[in-house]
C-alpha cells in the first residue's frame, strides 16, 4: 500500500507565508505556485491559498500539507514533480485566517485568480454596485467594526480584498503588492479600480492609505492546464509510489510576464523563467494575436478538413500553412520578438498529450474574434490572407466561415471539452 503524500516523507519544509492567494485551482498550482517553487529563494516564500466558493481543494490538500504532484504532459510522455510552495490551504469560509494574514507584516504579496466575472465590473470597468452580492458585501463592511472583520461572510473578491486592507491599515502592517493573475488585459488596473470603488462606498479614507501602501502590479499568464482525471491520479501513484488526492496535469510551456513594483519584496521569479518588464501590453498583444488568433483560425477553418483537436489540425500541412502565414502577418505588427515565440507555439500545438478540442476554442467566437484577429487585420488596411476564401474570410471586424463541409460539434463533444483551461 502506497503512503500518503505529506511533508513527513516528501517535498521540502514549509516556507514562511509571505504570499496570499485568492481562488486556488489547478491553474494557480501549475503556474504561480510552480514559478515560486522554482525560484532560487523558494525556501523564503510560502503561499497561503484560499479556495473559491467550493472548499474541495482545501479538503484534498490540507491532509497533504499543501503538497501536490505536477504532471507535465510532454509529447514523449509524462514527468512528475512534487510542488512544495503552498504552505497552507484554507477554504474561502475561513475568513478569520484570511484577515489575520493581511494583518501580518510578513505578508508581502496578494495574488488572485478569480476570473473576469469575479471582478464584478460594469461594462465601463467600474464596480457593479447594483449587483446583489456586491451590495450585500458593502453593506456588511459598513456595519462591521474593523476588529470584527474576521467574523463576517463575504461573497465577492473586491469586498474580501477591501476587508483585508482595512484590517492591515488598522494593524499598521505596512506596504504590500496586489498582483492579479487572471487572463484579463491590464488586470492590475482592472482590479485596483473595483477595489477602490468599494473603498469609496465603505470608507473613503482608505484610498489615501492604499495610495501610499498598496502597489498594483499587472501580469500576463499562459499555461494550458486540464482538469485532473482519475487516470492522472493513477499515473502519479504508479510513477511516484505515493497517493496524491489532487495532482495537476499541465503542458511543458509556461509564460509569466510581470510589470509593477514590489516594495515588500518578491520571490526571484525570473530565476524560474518569469519575465519582469516595464510594460506587459506588448506581450499580451503577442499572445492574443499569435496564440489566441491562430487558435481561432484553426477552430473555424480546420474542422472543414475534419480535424477535431489542435494537434490534429497543426499536423495537416494545409492548416499549418494558414497558421504560419497568420503568424507572419501578426508578427509584423508586434514590438516584441515573435519568431522564437512562434516556434514554441508549434511545439505546443504538436503535443499529442494535450488534447485541446477545436470545438472548445470556437465557443463564444463573436467575443473572441474582435480582440484576437480583427485588430491585426484592420491595421494593415486589408484582410488577413492566411486561409483560402472557401474556409475563412476575414475583413475588418467580421469572420465568415463555411459550415457546409463539416457538421457542427455535437452537444456531447462540447461537454467533453469542459475542464480544459484555454489560455
């Protein structure tokens, strides 16, 4: 019988908590926690992670002392490693611990993955004060003494961060950086806006303190992370010789581009491959045009040739030619390096161990095309020319696809794509 994965037998000693994460899931464990694990000063930076609304991740990882197995699905097979950077895992309902971490002067960074919906924004980017959950949370905070913040129940991320900052100000615990890690352009400014709006509604005097003590950083993230399967659990147990309740499968590629100040310090993430830059936007643009743009191209054009996955599609010389032509088109408009990036994308697309369904990528195309392809097409003043007219015709803000040569995906096929995080 295999042993349970715990720090008694595996991993490394728990590092002191200096990072708090909101919204623990597979992506965070494959991305931010992986970079922290591989930083050269990893022994100094532990993560206290809080789940979303479901406590399952805390229930699975707490008995393992926060440890889990990262399964890297390479084309030649899987590799396994134990990740030790998560020191503690809490359910979202453990708000007393959440507030206590904010009160600690040791806390230096707050990261989050709450999805764009979690920002509770209006179309103009401001906090949606008419949302029932937002209104309820703000009313709760108005009526709660700062010493009792740990006892409240809050539903929204902006209100939770606001409560933490109110507690931190009262404790006089100093500066920190908030680094959202959601797949959202200019995520630092976006999160800052909704939290600041919440502060105006609850205690406007906090805004000055935030201006002096809170740095809002921005980042671009990328790593495809499928949902964990029973096969993943069995494979990790067979390969590693222990039982892991929640291993994380992911691809070999990973990218993290960060911009912002960290007055209380940060891990040496660049020693693990992260890029620290002045401006994230050119890298966001490269990802949108080259990765997401080519994904959309394949999602609408490749099914005509009866391809179902990205790996199937890119293996077709015709589809590959369309993609490479699009990359040349998009790369000409970028201000950062793109040729090596394109080579890395090819390796990702060719990986048969990551099953990325074209039907999933095609979902919500009317929302994706305007930011993935249309801007680059319009900058040239002419349509992009990658695929031939029968399969795809792109012109200033519109994409017309022929659907007669291949049937639309069935409801079952669409459901089978759930759980795969498309970056």
